[in-house]
């Protein structure tokens, strides 16, 4: 798995980016409910959002914008988790696969109510 290239990244920005990714993972898990999430799914989520999180964390305006828009961003991740769970359970599986996440994200990825929500998703 490739990770985001950290160039001119302060420790505070790196911590912020990882905190945002952590919140995204938790929101996705909340949507998934009682199902398992495969390690491949976690990798797919990181591959999809890591670079964006690090780009945003480098921007000084990001903290304010994220605080204002986090609810929309995280709600969208929770919805992606619900759609992924529906997909898995429809196939009688108790584990969310990377393919479930990718397809769910594709289905949920519509224009969001905020610019950050659109950018992240």
C-alpha cells in the first residue's frame, strides 16, 4: 500500500490528517453496524482519502473549514458504510469487502452540501 507523500508536513498537520482519517474510519464503521470490516477495506478507504486528508491538513484554513463541515463529511461516510453493509448482507456475508466500499462510495458520491464534502467525496 502506498501512503501519501508527506512534503513540508508539520507534526500538527500530520496529526490533523490522521485524526481526520480516524474520524472517517469511525463514521464508516458506525454505518456498517455489527458487520466486520476486512483489512482490505481499511486499505481501500485509506487509499481513497489519505492523500486528500494530507492535502487539506497542509492548508491553514482547513481546521476552521473542517470544524464547520465535519458533520456533513462524516455523515456521508456513515451512509457509505450503510450502503456497503446492505451490499454485503444482500450476498449473505458478514464482512464488508473493499469492493463493497468502492461500490457504496460510487453510489453515494453525489454533490454534497459543502465544498469540503464534495472535495473529500
